[in-house]
C-alpha cells in the first residue's frame, strides 16, 4: 500500500512539475521579400525559434531575399526552412517542383525544417485567382500530391502542405 501511495505521489508530483515544460509554445514566422531586409537577431531575441523563408513561386520566380533570409536567420540561431508558393493555375506541378528544388535544394535536409508547399489563392493584377473555381477537388489534390511526391523523391524529406481552412476541406 505504501509503495503504491508513494508511486502515485511521485507520478502526480512529476506531472504537476513537468506541466510547464510540456506545454511550452514554440513561436515561428514565415517571411518573403515583402518583409524587406529582416533583422534576424531581433527576430531571435523576440522569441521566434523557427522561420520558413519563401524560396520560389511557380515555375520561374525565385524570391530575391531567400538566400539572405536563410543565411542571416541561421546565423542568428533561428531554425530555418524553405517554402514554395504554388501556382497550379498556370504551371504543372513538376515545373513548380523543379523551380523549388533548384532554388532551395541546398536548404533541404538535416538541420533544416521540412520543405513546405504553400497552396492558397494567388493574385494576378490585384485579383484573387480562386483555385477551387478552376480545379475540381480531385484535380487540385493530384497537383499538390504530385508536387509533394517529387520533392520527397528528390530529397528524401516529406514536405508539409500549408493551406487555409477552405482548401484543407477541399483537398
């Protein structure tokens, strides 16, 4: 009986004392050239532990701040990863994947966050291009799956897909 009571006490004590450790929030951000030149030491000092930097968009665009963001973020002690802004409205998944890999390939693997596919409505001429008006659920899902499969096959790293609630339910 005494052993059981002591064991319960130790378990409850450990659970209570470890609770703050187990329930910590880990903060991070995503960045692109739209943020301009970033003071990564300030980002780190503000408690941001990780960041994903935009590497590419579509089949031809490379974010002009990508290399600076990756290098300076890493130098400030921020765990970094790369993301790709999808353009299924005018590109094949293989074309988008090729652009991403040629831009971000050096930053995919050990020591980096997994690569991310950012799938949301793009804008052209100030107007949203609503992907669900162009693609069926199955077509858009297949596009995203093809991109992710190419990235995983080429890098050995399973990518993450970032979508809003509308597309999370649509895919």
